C-alpha cells in the first residue's frame, strides 16, 4: 500500500481521467452496478491497498516468469472481451452466400456501436470464441442468462445494408459435427420426418386437398416423427442441444426487408412494398452454360469463378451450372468459341422454405409476399397466417403457444385472436441469390440477434491460392469500405 504523500500528481491525474472515462461508459450503457468497480480502478492506479502485483515478490525465477505471462494473458483477455462486446470484432466470410459483393476470405471490421451493442446475454464466455473451443467443447457457461437489452447506437439498419447477426435457426443443434452446422429444422427434422412418413405410406397425394387444420396436423406429424427418430439414434446424430441467442453462429447477409415492410420475389427480382428493389452490383445468380472448351484460368479469374464454382470436373465440355453476375454472363457470352447457350436458371420446386409447416408453393425465385413484423404492431391470428408468426411468438418472444384440435390458437393459456409483437424483425438475403441459406429458408431475424455493421474489409485472402503465391492477398480489397458494395 502506498501512502497518499507517495502518490505523485501524474498518478492522480491519470486516475481522474480514467475514472471519468469509465463513468461516461456507465452512463452510455446505463448500468450503475458498474460503480462497484470504480474504487478498484482508483486503487490500482493510486493507493494499491490491494496487492495487485503480489506475484512480483516470488523469488523462483521460473514461477515468476509463468505468473508474468498469466498476468499479461488475463489482462489481454479482459481487454479483448470488453472490445468485442461493446466496440468491434473481426468476422471472416466463410461461405459464398454474399458473392460477388463480399468474397470468401474477406475479413471484416464489424462495428458494435453502429446499431448499439447488446449488453451481455451469456456473460460467462471465453473471449475470441463464439461457442466452442478450437478442439471442441462449449466455450461458455449457459448460466447465468441475462435478458436482451441493447445500448443506444448511432443509427438504425437501412434497407440493402450488409449486417452481421446470429443465425436464428441455430437455437437447436446436433452433437455430431457432421450435422452440427446443418439447419436443424429445414434440412434435418422436417425432411427426415417426411421421408419416414413416405416409407410408411403416410404422405397424401395432394396437399391442396387438405384443410388448414389437417395440413398443420400433417406437418406436426412430420416434425415429431423426425424428432423421435433423431432422439432414438443419438449415436448417429449426437445429442440434441440448444444455444443461447448470442452464442449462435454469426452470419452476414444483406437486409432486404425492414420492420413493417412487405417482401416479395417475382421471377428472381425483389420487391419491397410493391416497388422493385435495387439490385446490388455484385449480385449473382445461376446460369446454364454449354461449354465448348475448358475456361482458361485468366478468363476464370475475370469471371470471378472460384475453384469451388468451377472444379476440374465442371470445366469440361458439356452443360453446366455456374454462378455469375450479369456482367460476368455478358463477358462469357462474348467468348463464343468457349461457351454458348448462356441462360438464367429458374427453380420451380423448393419444398422446405419458410414457413416450413405451410404449403405455399413458393420457390426461391418466386416467393411471398411476406409481411415483416415491427415492434408494437398487432396482427390478427388465423390458422392461415399462424405459421409465419408462431416461431416469433413461441421461440423469439418466449410465450407458450399451441393449437387445439378445434383449431383455437392458445397463447399463455388463453385463446388468442391477435398478437402484438415485442421486437422488430428483419429479412436477410445473400447476393449469391440461388446459393444462399437465408430468410427464405429460416424466416425473420429478430432484433436481439443483430450483432453489428461491417464497416470495411481489413484483410482479404484468396482461398484458392497458397501463401507466397501471387494474388493470395487481394490488395485491391484491403481497407475497402463495405458501404461501396451496397
């Protein structure tokens, strides 16, 4: 402990400045419980009543060095935890869903303060991990769980803006790594249940002949059949478990629908409130292409086709499907000695689209219309529109919901004919329009899932090239604003 007379003026000034900054931070986050920490900050910078560096008295040199590294590591982890939680974090693009706007290998600076950072929801988590340690195993404790609360940010999400968010369908996962990243509902439970029902001869010849209540019962049957099969075959699928909102995987997509708007796709074109939406410059769709000769590497690079898009087997003469921007399709069309019959692909049958328990007949190219709920808005509930909102009511906003055999909708034990939404919701899509797992498959993104706004690309690595090879670092993308891709 230092005596007051031994504490220099500079130390007091530094303690005062840091204390004021900390108090401003508490005002911003509106958390007066943080005042408990203030005396410890002042003590560490001035009086040292608590022996913060007690380990410096250790005489054993090896133990002294070990404690020095531990001290530095703990400080670094606390600093990283604070920065990632309230200020910014890094996000690397793992899939091609936003190509050719953002590319696989782009590393983004994601601002948490733009839309306002969330206060900790799962506070006991290891910094620099999302939900697992590198070698496996959960990197967080499920308890305590704190309610959702967002600190005031500088702006709101704008239409066509690229956003990072927690994957809404990631609330339930399977323990086997082979299935862990697959959508639990749309890729596993419902398709598996229908497949098992088909083997038992329990699939109707036509969904159009069913009443709304019969249709709902059938989808419930598919779900329960698939769920029971997975639980009985835990050795194959792994244990069914759940993740808190802020520990679900981070996704990055473009916001193409805001709260209160109506979203629709007609013949591959997005409409918002009946008005054609602006197409991003880097948006791409699939094209049927008849190759006469293999595409040379130089032309492949010009078309921005990755080795994933164009593996050796798909660079042989014949009919293929390639993801291309409009500009890339025009370039390829000009090389008539290499390719011909370049036409857009239109998909006519996509069964497991949102909502998964309703027969809509929609496809990824002709979808909707879908109304996007806004906080405080009220909707009349019917058996016809309930599939659009029941996940919001039951999962995202935490109410008990069921439908009786008579077709009554019960919320928290009472018959409900309407519902008022407690949060804003968003509609997210990838620019790689026909190769993107997005809101067309898992629906609305709740406001409590919003992570932050990508500001710029600070590093871009071409996964198709090795270190030391020219073009491994895509220098033309480094420190480029994400806004330029909007």
